[in-house]
């Protein structure tokens, strides 16, 4: 169980810290408004992701109890998804920025961002299926996965937000951003290996 939990922690951290829509929004908000004014956005995204992962994990875990052979198929599918996500991250360049904003997004905007994001749904399903072995109790799985993802998102987005201006000044070229993304992709692929240990 410990290797599976470590894999979940690794996946959650890498998935939430790697460049994407939420990190781009947090970075831009940090550059434009600073960390303090961006905290409602960060809280909304973290709560949105944690609740989405928890709800999906609770439902899928119930299905796995009804039909145990589904666990292997979902684990294989989840691994394939995570590896394809790692490949996608490795090919990305610099994150975009949201120009011309006059006020930061708030809690509800951050929450809604995750609940309407197809990538977040795919990640929640992959998490629930891949890490279903953490617990046979749907509520325990939902709680563990939801809390891990909410905490990872809050941590990661705080880093992106507070480091937004710094990253914008430090990483000037596409090749520099590509190197960062390739490193994150390799770490994500390593989290899949931990899951099968």
C-alpha cells in the first residue's frame, strides 16, 4: 500500500505542478496581482480538483467492488493515460498568459474551472482507476484521493503564483521551458512505475 500511496502523491504533485490551464492562470494572476490577491483563485482550483477527484473516486470504487476484474483493466488504462500525459507535458513549451486582466479570478471561478475542464475529468478518472488499490472503501478512497489532490494543487499553484514574475524573468527561451517540461514528464512517468511496484 505504501508504494501505491507514494505513487499517488507523486502523480498528484507532478500533475498539479506541470504547466497547464490552472498553472498558467495562477502564474498570470501572480504576475498581475501578487499572491495575496490570488489566494481565492488558488483555493477555488484546489477545492475544485479535490472535490472532483473525490467524487469520481467514490463512484468508481463502488463499481470496482461490484466487479473486481475491472481493477486490472482500469489500472492498465490509467497507466496508459498517465504515460500519454507525460508525453504531452514533455512536448509543451512556455505557458501562456492571460493579458489585460483588471481583477483576479475568485474562488468560484477557480472551482468552476476544474469542474468544466475535460482534462481534469480525465485525470480524476485515471486517478480513481489507477489508485483504487489504496482502499476498498469508496469513501476512504474518495477522501484520500481528494485530500491529496487538493493539497497538491494548493501547494503547486501557490508556487506557480508566487514564482510567476520570477519564472517570467528567468526562463526566456522556448528551449528553457522545454527542459523544465521534459523533467516533469520524466517524473510523471516514474510515478507510473511506482504504482506497479
